[in-house]
C-alpha cells in the first residue's frame, strides 16, 4: 500500500476536527496560519472564531486600526502578527487575492511556509509547506533521518512532491502529516503506536534503541535570568501591552515598572523597562505621548 494511502486512511479515522479545515476561503486559511505560528492549536481554535466574528473578510480587516486589531488579537501573543495580517489584508484589497504561491510570497509578512500553506489549503495547489513538524515527520519517513535538520529542506520538498503526486487529496495529506506530528511523531516519538511504523525507516531505528536524542532536543529551561529579570522578556512586554489595551486614557510611565513587575527597582531596572517600551513602539504596538503610553 502506498504511503499516502496509509496516511490518509489513518487521517480519515483519527484526524483532528479543526474549523479551518472546513473552509477553502484564503482569508480564513491565512488567519489560521498566522495564528498557528507560535500558538497552540487549542488556543487558536478559540481565537480564530472570535476573530472571524470581528473581522469576517479581507475588507473588514483592512479597515481595522492598529488599536482595533491589537485588541482583537489580545491573548494570542506576538502581537506583531496581528498588524502584519492587517497589512496583508490591505494589500489584498488593493491588488486582489494572489493566485499562485509566488504571488503570495510577494506579500510582505508571508514567508515560504505560509505561501505554500495558503496555496495548498485554499487553492489545492500541489506544494509542500515545510514547517518543523512536516520536516520532522517526512525527514523520518522519507529520508531515514531521526532528527532532520533544516538542511534537508530541498530533498524533502523533492521527495514530498512525489508523495503529494500519489493522491489528489493534497491538502488532506499535509493535514495528516501535521496530525501525525502532534500525536505520534513528536520530538521523542511514540513509534510503537504509530500507524506507519511498518514502513518507516527511522521508526525502526527508534524501536531498536539505535537513536541517541541530540542535546539540542533535550528540554531546556524556558527562560534565562539576567540581573534578576527573566529573558526573553516578552512576558513583561505582554503585561505592558495588556495595561495599555485596557484603557483609552493612556498608561502613565510613572509607576509602570511596579505594575509590570512588583520586584521592579528604579535604579536597576529603568533601562530594562525603557528598552521594552522602545521595542513595542518600534513594532508599532504602542505610542508614547506626554509620558503616557497608548495603543498606536
Ligand atoms: S514510526 Fe516513529 S519515526 Fe516513523 S513516522 Fe511513526 S512515530 Fe515517526
């Protein structure tokens, strides 16, 4: 039996029921893809529906101000993505919906993975979006690499294209890979329970105990501590943004440090606070007026 047939049979029985799999609308697909960057699927499910109520179309999103889209994105983190999505909507309204992967790539804020994802999921193009999950699963299945690195990108695209050619259910095949990556073919895979174990060369190595987990795959401490502060500091930047989002009257700089971190010490931490504000301004998430912060 072909690999694609095995995968699709398993997917038809075990695939996840996700709202963005029920649509071919490029706008909805792009919203889901932008949300899924850096955010867990279960969280995205909640925010995806709310976002589509607030901004159901390219046009409605294109009209959104910075403050409106940042408020609607609240809770998803990495807020720059919300502004990038709005800017893409403005371009699409102006130029029309791209028809090819290359045209998607030309939009600022859309990289190789996202262009391929929208092309295959919305427009049924035969192309392979390679994120870390697809790379891991296909690197194991097709290239016999238990821990494939980014250098496998080109051979993977080539072999993946042959795999996609085995079926006309291109989108489902890639969704099946995502699901296998999340259910069995995780960083430390569960090969014994995997539906593809009988045809997977890397799986045979894992099952025989012949794979050593690379050091880079070992769990790492999530954050480093520097001068008493946790880094990366996106948690604190998220707190600043939440305070700014909650009021239209602006957040005074005075006293902000303690509100962001109760252990704030002016002498030691003021520069740290200002650096974070600078980065929020640079990302066009906040603006400073008369010593107060506002949504930009
Ligand atoms: S057998 Fe193991 S390595 Fe191969 S696809 Fe399944 S979980 Fe991944």
